[in-house]
C-alpha cells in the first residue's frame, strides 16, 4: 500500500511541475529563478486573464477592466467592482498546476 501512495505522490508532483512550467512559460517567467527576483509582464498576465474571463462568459465590462494602461491595470483589481470575479480568475491560474 505504501508503494502505491508513493507512486501517487510522484505522479502528482510531476503533474504539478508540468503545469507550473507551462504557466511560467505563458507569463514569460524563468522557472529556475525565484519569483521575487523576476518582473511580471502585466501584458501577458492581462491576456491570460482575459482569455480565461472570455471562456467563463464574463461581461464585457469585466473583461475590459483587465486592460492595461501604461504599466498598470486600468483600475487596481482589488478596488474594481468585480474584484471577487478577478480573485476567482487569479485562483484559476493556481489550479492549473
């Protein structure tokens, strides 16, 4: 029984690593460098969140709230009227790995 559990954990770790690598590649991050030492590309994050929002049939105003102006979102996501939806989108990125 112990061998089966070990195999399960190993397979879970492999799936987690694969999903994490895929997400990091989509965001233009290097998997080998700690996140605190990297700069997040907001345009790539915005595109990824918009894609997810469209797949979830979010209203157009919520999707437009994910637009980037300069180096920031139009409005900080935490202050937007749809912040709970944005939180859900961000959590969906975590569930990918």
